[in-house]
C-alpha cells in the first residue's frame, strides 16, 4: 500500500515560517510529481505548489516568492518551506502524489495525505 504522511504544521505568527514535509512510502515504481494543496474552512481546495521528479516547479500566485517546494527523490519526500506567512495562509495543507505503484506498468494514480493544520495568527 502507498501512503503519504505529512508533518510540520502548527501555529505561527504572521511573518513567521514553517516547513512541511511529506514522505511517500510503499510499493512505488515511479513518482511523476508531488505537491501541496490547501483548504480553508468553507473554501475550495486549491493548489499551492507542485514539483515533478525532474525538479520542475509550479506555484500558486498567492504564494510565489514566499513558499518554496523541494524534494528528495531518494527519500520520496517533498517539502514546503513557507516564509512570510500571512493569516490568509491558514488552512489544512494536504500532500499529493501522482505516482505509479509497482506492478501497474506506467499507469499512474493519485494519493493524498490526511493533511496537516497550518494556523497563522497573532
């Protein structure tokens, strides 16, 4: 079974920083991309940042210049460094992976972590 486990969420003051981690484990043949999404109460889940296995990144406009996504392909881990945090960043952050499980050929599937709470408040 493939599993994604997030860590690093918490409470931080505006202007502060947090670093989220997400480790993918299980029978994984190839990870095409990993990323972070977030969802605030009463709002739609939105993309925050993604990164491919080759290192190409994509960011939501609202976090460009403040957040940095990175990955360790050996550890199958993706990170989200969040700096200059704003109250608007408060949400549950979910890790996502588009990957090919072992034995599936090249057929990919998407997996989600359970989420980690990030709260930015004075």
